C-alpha cells in the first residue's frame, strides 16, 4: 500500500509539473501529457481499491462457506479455498 501511495504521489507531482510548464510555455502537448499522467494515477488508485475490496470479499466468502459441513458444499469449499490461496 505504501509503495503504491508513493508512486501515485510521484505521478501527481509530475503531472502538476508538466501542467505548470505547459502554462508557462503555452504548449498544449504538455498539458495533455499532464492530464494523461494524472489519469494514470487515478486509474492506479481505482484498480488498487477495487482489487482490495474483491480480495476481502473472496476471503469472507471462503470463511462463510467453510462453516457449512454438508457434503454437497464440500466441492465448492475446496474450489473456493484453492482460488483464495492462489490469489493471496
């Protein structure tokens, strides 16, 4: 989490620098580059939050399914535990 936060802060700082240079030099290409860098930072944070919520949801589902002891759920529990171990 900390590494991703530092990368995003670096990307935002770089985007602001590019946009400041664009205003000083009156160049549209630098402004576009700054926008694209800031969009990449926003996308990176969005993907991080979506994946963290997904992993949390899957681990909760695995815990919920492990409480069942009926035979028809045993294959589903094994599959869920295998998938959870691979992604964690």
